[in-house]
C-alpha cells in the first residue's frame, strides 16, 4: 500500500469553490484502478491549506494509471487552477502501523 501526500495551498478566497470542485473530483479518483481510499483535511491554523492523502495499491497505480489517464485531465481541469503554488506530491510506504 502506498500513501500519496499532497499539501494543497488554495488561493485565498477560493476555498469554498475548491471544496465544491473537490466533491466532483473525488468521484474521478475513486473510480481508478488501484485506488484504496482518500482523505482531504483543512488546516486549522491556515484555512486555505489542505492535505490530501490518497491510498493506492501500488505507486504505478498513481503515477501511471491515474496521472497518464484521460480521467486525470478532468481532475486537472476541476482542481489545478485553485493552487498557488502548485503542490508537491510525495509517496510513502508503511513501516509501522498500530490500529
């Protein structure tokens, strides 16, 4: 299992529109092969900052299967214009988990 982590800096005054757009965009990502769940959380101290966590079966499910898909173009159209600066996306693998 791979965890995709993106810190999203949404342009001031655009948070409500971003959240509405994300409600549509999440339907796209959740339909992709290898998708295993996601969370979007807003920062309390910086209300225009969000963290997006997406779980994928493999790294390639995200980097190739999603990012090189026609669906990704729809995702970009819905969300990318909200970011300033454009987010860095990193991937993590589990070392230890207790639940």
